[in-house]
């Protein structure tokens, strides 16, 4: 099988703290997988290494067989790995539409220019299409400061999708979202993402979300992988229940 993403023997230390201990993961195209683990288990460290925000002390990361281990975040994004953030990275004084116009313009192969309108070359059409896809059209002209947590999350994901990524990493897509918004927010996001050929990897602490929206679950503990498989099997693993979900009896 050919893999979209392949990580081999990743190690990362922060002083005495081991954040990644021989982490190896292969991800085939089109998969929907989640990373779970308690705070400090190594999930976000892995995501940060894949996206270039951190460099591993040793090991290798490949995208479609090409080594991306030492590339910059910007270069990795251009190659097709994009992400959203636990705290949405939005221009809070701009409207939802204006944020997407910026994202679409930044994703264009043309260089950004103060003299080139963000709405040009189909930019507005692409931004409006993303708003519709994520159910954000009613919020198009509202400033980010006026938007609820779930809407901000969806907007952040829509902006990440503007570049047509091959792999999209979502860092805690339902954190900061009210309990009643969590499932509808994730449903809307996954329905929108299903319309593009994109592999989705998300970090999540809500096991109901993990069970409902993952095809595969990778459980981290103390910088290493303790299980990797289908959701039912991983979530019923006694070691995962003891160290991750707290469900062990």
C-alpha cells in the first residue's frame, strides 16, 4: 500500500520531558483518523512535527514518499498539509467572508500584493462557496467578535481548506464549543470535508466525537503510541481506558 503520510521513528525531547518516543505512523489517502491521549501525551507534538512547527530530534516524515522532515511550515502547507488550531487563528476585526478572502488569496499561486484585490481571479466565488459548504453563509458579514465558538471553529477549518490540502490536521476541533454544539459542529465539518479528496487527522478529547467520526484511532501515552486501530477496539483497550479515557474499572 502507498501511504499519503509516513512517519518513522520520531523522537522529540523538551529537556527531561519525552514528547515523542519512537513514533511511527502510516496514513493512507482518504482516511479519517483521530489522535487521543491525556494532556502532554504527545498528540499535538506529533501534529506540530508533521506541519513543520517543530522539528524532530531524529526520525523522518514523508508526504507521498518525499522527505518533508526539515521543511518550513509554509513549504509543507504548499505541498498539501494544512491545519486548523485549538484556538482559531482568525482576524477578529474582519467578517467571516473577509477572513476567507484572505485565506483564499494566501492560497493562490500568485504572490500576495497590496495592489491585487483578494476578490480577484475567482477569489470571492471560492470564499462564498466555502461559506455555503460549511453553513456559514448567514454569518458572512458578521465580524468574528460576534460569532459563537462553533462558528469560529468551522470558519478556521474552512480557511485551512482554502488551499485544497491533501492532508488536513484539526487540533481539538470541538474544544471551546458548547456541549450542545459539539456534534452539530463536527457533523457540519465532516460533511463539508467529504466533498473534497482530503485525508483528515484530528486531535480530540471527547470520546463520543472520536467514536462517531473516526475510522481509526491512535492512542498516545507519555510520548509513545499504546494502541492503533478501529475505534471500538482502541476505546475498549484496558491500557487506553487506564491512561487516556479514565474508563478503567
